C-alpha cells in the first residue's frame, strides 16, 4: 500500500512511512513531533481505507490517502473519473442554457410558477415557521427574468406575505416560466 500526501500545491506518492516523514519534514510549515509521527504511523498501518487530514493550524491541513497506485500518474489518473468532466460540462451547459432563456427578450405574456418559503404564524404555539408555498401568475413582461422580478415584487408588496419570507433564486429549480405569446390565451386569467 502506497501513501499519497498533499500540502497545498506540494504532493508526493511514497512507499514507506520513512519516505513520508522525509517529505513532511521538508515542508517548513509542518513541525513533526513524536505524537504526530505516532499517529501517522498508526494510520498507515491500520485497515482504515479513508483519507486522513491533519491540522497544522486553523484552516491549514495536510492530507494522506492510501492507494494501490504505483506512480503519481497512475494515482491522478485513477482519481479523476472519465465521467466527471462530462458531468461538470453538462451541468455548466444547462446553467448557460437556463441563463440564456431567462435573459432572452420577447415582450408578451408569461406564466411564472414560484415555490417560496413563506413565514406563517402557528396559532397553537404563537411561533412562526417557514411553509413552502406555490404561487403562479400570468404577467406582461419582457423576459423570464422580468417575469420573476414582477412576481417577487408583487409578493413582497402584499400585506399577507411576511417580509421575512424567502424567495428562490431566479436561476433555481423553484422558479419556472412559460412564454404564452403576445395575446393571453382564453384559459389564463392574469393575477399580477
């Protein structure tokens, strides 16, 4: 079993605890003392497969990972799954598409559906709590973002909506909109 060690941008793959101690000792910020060395030795000899993080000072750590990789190239190749970049790229493309749809200008009627956290009083306890609340409205707007802004502005101005209520991000899944066209279809009645 080999050990991968990383401290910020310095990393190595070693085959023994002594090589690991040499690497850690070469870093001025890390002060090797007997308790730390005993804990590292215990971790390396144990059956625990999980990485271990050692604190140097507040928010400064080095990490150790046990691996069967023989070289640094093997370790880094195994660490990065071929699916991860595709998934990240796909998520980025979806966000870009969503932003493009929100900002695309087309004047007319939009139906906006918003799920927000409304602050409501619980009469039995006299306390307030957040309650998920669905709100839908047809608005005359220039874009999906304008539709969202008008709906949120309307809800904030209502007396029965507490000012502590929380509204979702325009880019999130809790806001959906549909462009209905320049004329409002007969089945819809504007609410805002």
